[in-house]
């Protein structure tokens, strides 16, 4: 895991679609299963153990933005086709990256990729080096995504992995959304909290069962979900739109720090929440949420005069119809646990906000 590739990771969040050159749907009989962020790499051992494997690790196992301690973007596992054939359950997972050097005609992986491509696409790949990816669905089980990356040389394979990382990552993330939604809302939706948010902000937000109202004060709604090892929190705040400076990195930081100072503390006297952008940077991105202009922020929070801290993700959304801003923020406190998945759960909830 390398922070040096963080910039590349951040680009992946801004892409709108995968740029694969071909698609193929198979239709496996069973339903795929697996953990969130698991990515199975199917490649020959000699490919995985060399520069190609290093390239995959550099991009796909790079640090997820942005957490107090580095956690990989994906949990990678590599198998050869021989291993896959020996353990049939390995063919019922959800997300696969199949990497093949097609010059090696004796490779089981290369033979499979050639068959899946079809002869016309195989010939095209020989004559057109830019044709080096394909996306398949449901190869061995329903609900699978299978991304093929191929070339006729090791250097070409490395270049294809670099060039297509952002698009492939976006496609894999999109394929995970239904499973993410299922996990979050398995117990149902809290309609009472949804209606309270709507009445106070004019916006709807689906809230999973298990969250409770920790604060409803002034223009602030604070929701919490308490698990054994983690506390997941959602802050919602409506405020007037006064000028474009609010929709900047400095603007969203000022809004979040103001809320933290006023409303979030521990039992320690004079403690309050603030952004720590000294130890790790806070990143911001312009994005669109349900056709509304928004600024996204990711960073680390801490409690001044206390030892608590963790990651956060915030959206500041402009409602041009009412000339107002809606600030929605998710933050995690999980001192004894990994935090990547908790942040993804919160991001999924927050991104569903609609006026």
C-alpha cells in the first residue's frame, strides 16, 4: 500500500463510466457471494510474481482515501486457473480481475481469455494494442463482474493496467453498490428519521434501521449508530447560501469546524471536534449529487483536548431552487477496528440525499 498512488486513487472517484471496449454476459446458475472490497485476481503465478503483479498491487492495494492508518482500496487475492478449477467455490465470488499475457499460448488463463473474447476480438487485440480490456458479467455465478485486462507483451499488460485502473475501479465500485445497499438496509429503513430530516431540511435521506437521534437542535440533526467496535455518525445542517466562497475547500472546512466546535465534544472539559489537516491532508472534489452542485471533502477529525479521532466524509450541496446549502457529514470512531468499510457505508447513505 503506497500513499504515492493516492492521486491516482482519487481520480477513480470522479470517473463517470468504464471505458472497456467490449462486454460479454455469461449467466452463471448460482448467486455470487463475497465480502465488500474483495477483488480476486486470476493470473498465472509467474505473471503475478513479476512486474505485472507489482503494478496491480501498486494501484489496487494502494491506500483508501483517507484514513488515520493506511488500509487498502481492495483486498486482493490471486489464483491461477488450476487453483480455481480445484476449488469450485472460488468461482462463485463477486469481483474478478483476469490478467493475461496472450503471447503465452500455453497459459490456462490466456486460453480462457481467448475463448471468452471470441476469435474476432482476439484478432483485434493482436492488431490494436489499445483494445486491451473487456468486461463480463455472471461468468460463473449471477451478480459477478469479470474484468479482463490483456496484451501480447508484459510491457503492454503493465501499460493497460495503468491506463485502465480508474475506469475499472469505477466499474467494480458501481457493481458493489447493490450489495452495499442490501447490507445497510437489510433490517429496513427508519421512516420516522427520514420524515424528521425532510421536515427540517426539505431533503430526503434514507436512514437504515439502527440509527437513533442523538441531537435535534437549532439547524443540526445528529444521527448515531453504535456497534461493538465502532460508532458511525451522521450530521445534517441546512444553512443559507451567501457566496461562492462557501463552496470551496476553505468554506466546507469552516462549516464543519463550526459545527464541531459548537455541538460535538466528549466528557473532557473544553473538548470539541475539529479537522486535523496537519497530519494528513483534507481532500475536496467538485461533484454532482442528483443533479445538484456539490463539494465533497474527505479527511481526519480529532477532538481538541482529548484523544479521540477518525475519518470523515462530507458533502456540501447547493440547492439553487431555495438558495440554500445542505451539509451532510459522516464520521467514524473505531479505535480498535479498520475503518474503510464504515466510511463506505456512510458515503453510500449520504450520497442518496435528495431535495
